C-alpha cells in the first residue's frame, strides 16, 4: 500500500513531573516553532493536562504524508 499522498497524524503522550512543567511548556513553544519550518508539516495540537495529579500531555502532529512524517522522526 502506498501512503505517500495521504495525510498522517502521530499522537505522542508524555507524563511530566510537576517540577518540570514550566521547562516542558517552554520546550513546547520551541518545538512548535521548529515544526512549522519542517517540510510537510501541517499542524501541531497540544492537549494539556486537566488533572494536576496526572500531568499527561497529548501532542497531535500532522504531516502531509507518511514520507514526511518518517523524515521528521
């Protein structure tokens, strides 16, 4: 199967220690800026934790094809 022309998404889940949240948030800003310049990048969505006792961030990254996603990885 050839997925070269099919948009693709990747979901990343990360647990962050409470003492690292400020640093992680700063990193998210940096990575978002870098991602926007990457060939084939479509969008990046961040779902922040709702529970301060379970600091799980979900990051949804979209690329225009599987090829560009693999190049990013």
